[in-house]
C-alpha cells in the first residue's frame, strides 16, 4: 500500500498525533484497540491527483463504516474547487 496511505497518516499526524496508530507491512494502518478514528478511503492516491477525492470508496466515522457513500455535490462548490486542480 505504501504511498496510498500517506495522506491519511499525514492528516492523522496533524489532527491528533500518531500515538494510537501504526503503519504495518501490507496494511495501511493499525488503530489501537479501543481507539476510534475517522478516515476516508479512495481508490487512487489523492496526493497524485486531488480528483481522487471525488469518488470515495469508504468513509469511517465514529466507528461506523459507510461503503461507497453517496455524496451530495454542489455545482458552485465544485466549480470553485476545480480552480485548484
């Protein structure tokens, strides 16, 4: 998995530190038992192309897993964000 997990790990470092997370061979992350983390999963690496964030494979929030979430898209917001791509 390697680079596919860098954004997630980076975001986690900024928000909460990594004291309850570890990177393991063949796995993206390991969250310590009893800990809850929020994350998104994308098929492509958003560090290489931010458009990867338009199609989420999974969202984990508050211990709930949402497979292939349907995202409410707003044309005006997308148009503004497209300026950065």
